[in-house]
């Protein structure tokens, strides 16, 4: 995997998960019911300029 920052083209990229107070998840807007399917959200961040990009569902197949 050879990712580059979209802003400054640095290759010092770290992969991580977007975490809020109790974890950030993506839930489809049109879902009905109490138990909703959701997926954690992964992202990449640049160590040089701080840009966060490539925000992606961890398990797009599960929603
Ligand atoms: Zn950068």
C-alpha cells in the first residue's frame, strides 16, 4: 500500500478509525427499525499537514 497525501503529497500516512464519544459509525439514512446496521469509519491521515482523507466504511458489506 503506497498512499500519498492528497494535499501535500507526503507519504507519511497513518491509517486509523474515526472515533467519537462512543465511536463514530455510519448508518444509512433510509434504515427503519430500532437495531440499525452500521459500520465503523476508517480514514487515513497525513502526518505532515494533518489532512484526513479516504474516509471509508470499515464493513460496507454489512450495511
Ligand atoms: Zn499532507
